[in-house]
C-alpha cells in the first residue's frame, strides 16, 4: 500500500515541465553550494590574512617605539662635528619641535660587553669555535663600553616623555632593551660586581632608547656628568 502511494506520487515528475524544473533546481542547488563554499573559503582566507596583517602592523609599531623612538637620529664618529650642515638642511624642510646634541663616551674598558657576551644565550649556546665567537662579539658590540652623562640622558628621556632619573655622585644605572633585561635580571648581582666603574649600581631602565648602535648596543651605562669622559 505504502509502496503504491510512493510510486503514485513519484509519477508526477514525469508530467509536463516538472522534470525540467526539477533538474534545473537540482543543478542550481549544486552550483549554489559550490559558489557558497568557495566564497566561504575566500572569506576565511581574507579574515586570516587581515588578522595577520593587523598583528604584524601592531608588532612593527611597537618595535618602532623600541628601536627608533626618536623621529630622527644623526651620528658621527667625529667628536668635533657640530652637525650644523645637517641641522640647516633639516630646518630648511621642516620645523623640528626639539633638537638635542650630545656625546656618548667610552673609557677604554669593556667589562659590561664582555659579561653580556659570556652570559647571553645568543652567544653562549651557539659559539663553539673561539675564533668565530670573537668575530660575532666584534660585530655585536662596540670594542668598549659606552657611557652617557645623566644630564644628556635625562634630556633625551624628556624628549620621549619619560620621567627623569636621579643619580648621586657615587651611583650609575644601566639602560638596556627589555628583552636583554628579562634574560639577565636573575644574574644582575653578578653583573654589577663585574663592572669596574667605581660607582654603586642604582638600577635598570628598559624603555625604548634607540639601542641598536646609536645609544649603545643592548646596553648603556649612565653615570654622573663628571664621570663621563674620553680617556
């Protein structure tokens, strides 16, 4: 009985235009499913791509604040260079809000650089050949530790909107990127004892400070003005 009813109902597809319409509907359904599936995949790829682009953009913006927090940096190995030509060229094209000229010093020692070279994973875990290790050391850091007087340091901090630091005549502090500080902070007592500055350690500062070869490389010793000098 049920088979007869199904069979009877099934014959309707053979009447007039029903078969044609059914085939068209079935074909359109398959095509629509394919199109919707393709669009869904494309939308997913676009969404993932946009998310990655926003993440990369956010990372780059944060890295700019760390690596290049100043709008412009001009350096020279000539200690007698007053940058008058560069300053005139800048002022011919823009009106800078602030300009500060300063010196970064060295006193012929490399205690801090040597300590980092021996304790950072970047060097200690990969260097098995002493000759290769020394070559990498020469590329990574300057030959000597770099110093800055606290007055210049605070002036640069003011330009970045940071609070000034206070040092007594017998104190010094260290400025380094946060990535380096996070790695060596548990060994900081050992590091402080390895520095022969004749001053008492006053602490770390880790804000972005252009420490990729400008204001030191990975570290900068900040000392009282009277202790910043060229030997």
